[in-house]
């Protein structure tokens, strides 16, 4: 009973630390403003697809977006895809204030003929904890992170950050601080640390940090699986304050980022049997 109380108190303290971050004066760099800008442009974009289109809808969001644009260093970001998407959406919003009728903004849907291939692929995902020592190329890592980024994110904030660690020495140094990493007999060729930049969340939506980074992480492991790389998530929620600071120090993670999860990855010939899931009736309900 005493032990449980101590754990609850520790968790309560952790939550208040998160609240402090969301209230603290923010380090307002380009990345922070880009996240805020993306959120505004996402709202303007959604509005442009509303039928019938209402002129002057979200005018305050439009003004907010313009303020963020001014704060972002143009020279450093003019080639950034997201920045350019935002600029395009602001322009579109402005044009639509002048147009007499709403243009058709929809694009051709991509139609898949055989969904079973995708279902089989997703079902082929399995956690693997024994890897061969073959290295994973930086191109594969970059491609997979790009695919991970296509995951949905709350209000398009795009807060997940991804640290890919290939260095044998660094992984060895970090291992004692990541409980889930013990017992990998062949070592880990690639370790991902997934964090969330908490600056763009208000106090009430701080739990979205977990959702956004989890969706990103799931896309990441599926993209790796598509390249025949196996992986396993490693829990970090029970990490002590000391372990969190050790990892943050090694990876130079800023204080406003929260570590959400680790993922160990590698090629493997050691695939175990996939654990069977609960039957449909226990997890799903259809209302007609
Ligand atoms: C949030 C999360 C944390 C996990 N943490 C660990 C971990 O620390 N160590 C580990 O060996 N597996 C970990 N796993 C993997 C689960 O044990 C595994 O997904 C589950 O047993 C189902 O097996 P499967 O992924 O092979 O289908 C974690 C999975 C999730 C989603």
C-alpha cells in the first residue's frame, strides 16, 4: 500500500512537470513557429473544403498565421516542404475571399483493388528481440522517418522527433538507462528514441503528445518492416528522473522534448511465433 502511494505521488509530480513546461516561457525558434503555423494553416485548409465555403471564416486564425510567417526566418526555411505548403494554403485562402463560387479542390482518390495484401503486410508485423549485425543504411533510416511523418498528427502540429542511434558505443552507454533494452543477446544495430516537442501543446491537450508520437512510431515500424527490418518497442514510461537526464544528455535532447518510447531495430533471421490476439467479439462492436 505504501509502495503504491509512493508510485502515485511520483506520477503526480511527473504530470506537474509537464504542466510546467506548457506554462513556461517558450524557446521560440523557427521549429516552434512552424508547428504553430502548420496548425493555423491546417484550420484554414479544412475551412476551404467546407461546403458552402464561408468567406471570412477563421479570420483570426488567418491573422495568426500571418504573424507566424513574419517570425520565421525565410532564408532558412524557403525550401522546407511544410513551410511552402503553409504559404500555399494562406494564398489559397486569400484567393477564395475574392472568388465568386467555390472551386473544386478535391484530388483523384487512389483506389486499391486488393486490400488483403495490405492486411497481410500489417499482420506480418511481429516484435523481434534478436538481430543480425548487418547495418541499416542512412537512406533507409531517412526514408522510414519520412514515411513515419505521414502519420496523422493532432491539428497538424507535427511534434514527434526521432533520434536514430547506430553507434555501438552510444547504445552500450545508454543501455543501463533503458530497462527494456536488457537481454538483447546479439546487440541492437539501430535504436530509435522517439520524443515529442511539448511546446505546441496547451496544458489541456498535453496527452496528445503521446498519441501523436505513437502514430508516428507505428508508421515508422511498418515502414521498416516493408524494408525487411524488424523491430520492437521498448517501454520508457517507468524510467527514473536520473535515467531520463542521462539519455537526454547523451542525445542532446532539449528540455521541452519528452521521451515517449524507444524502438530497437535490425535485420533478423530469428523470428518467433506471433502472439495470438483476442477474438473479435472481445474487442469490436458494430452498431447498425
Ligand atoms: C508501448 C509498448 C511498449 C513495449 N515495451 C516493450 C519492452 O520494453 N520490451 C519488450 O520486449 N517488448 C515491448 N513491447 C512489445 C510487446 O511486448 C509486443 O508488442 C506484444 O507482446 C505483442 O507482440 P507482437 O508485437 O510480436 O505482436 C512493447 C510494446 C508496446 C506497444
